C-alpha cells in the first residue's frame, strides 16, 4: 500500500515538473540548438552538441534515471551500434556525445517527438522498404564523411525478452562505404545492484502506458559502456555485426 501510494506521488510530482519543462524549457532549448546548427560552423556545432547532451540529461532526470558511463565515444566519424532495451536508450547514449540516430519513420508523425528527433538530426527509415534502406544508408555515409557520429540499434527495434538479439548486418554497410570504424555500445539498467529488466515494455504495453509507468517507478541507473572500436576495412557486414554483438553480450551478461 505504501509502495503504491509512493508511486502515485512520484508520478504526480514528476509529471508536473515535466509538463512545466515542456511548456517553458524544451522549445526554447530546441530553438537554441537549431540556431547553433544553422550557423554551420565548428563552434556552432560544438555548442549545439553540448546543449543537446545536456538536454538528454535533463529529460532522463524526470524519470529518475542517472547515467553511468564507461569507456569513451570514439573521436571523428564512427558508426555506433547498441543493444536496444527502451526508448530511454536514445537519451542515455546522448548524454556524453552528439549522435545522429536512425529511427523508424513513424516517429515523424508523432507530435513534439518529431521536432525533437529532427533537431537531433535523426535519419528516418521506413522498415521493410528496400528503397528506404538504400536512401538511409546513403544519408548515413554522408553524415559519417562529414565527421559526425551515426548510431543504430541493429536488433531492429525494441523486442520482447531480455537477451541481446541478432544484430542485422544491413546498416553496417555505411561503415564499410564510409571507411570508418564501428563502436559497439552496451546499455542496461541497474537498480539495487541488479539488472533492472522492468524498464522493458510489458506484454501488450503501449508507448503511453510505458511512459506513464516509468514516470511512477523508483529511480535507476543507465549503465552505458562504450567499447573498443572495430576496424571495418575489408570486413563483410555480417562479420562486423557478429563481432559487435559478441562484444555487447560479454558486457551485458557481466556482473553489474
């Protein structure tokens, strides 16, 4: 009974603060980020990236999530590949560096989310479309050749279960074409010293229900490990995908 009452109070308190931030903080912050990006200068991009990382940290705070980082993002162009547990992963990965994510095209139709995603230079992909996959790969290569970091979730979305799924190889083509390294990243959530799998979507849980449940939950730590890079030179996409997945699994299954 006490736990349920605490969850209700936590939900109401966090929701109030989040609504106030959305009304008075989010849009001005996104406007400033866009302004810096449109300067199209090294200084402008650096300021935009720093503010974007700060914004990700702020948004995680409303859900009681703090980030514990291990390792470091590789400098220069790199294809970042991570396992996918929750939509919070995007924020957790963004707290230390700027990343252009590849995301499903449906997000373009979501109010507010689409504006946030576009400000973050998201590349939208229509799943199941070969034409879209080719266009997305071309955009990824272009970003990488501009010296940016591009991030993908090669499992193909948030899937049921707690294990790390097969990494699909198609998107690894961008690293081969751009001649840049691949950096695996392991993401998991920790609470009370143990892996917190309750972050995952419950059976038949909608996005709204998951969003609300996470607002009501006790806090947790996003454990993010940036692992050593993998040289993509002359390597088949499947070999890159399997090597990256093996690196992620070895850390995901280790003690918290």
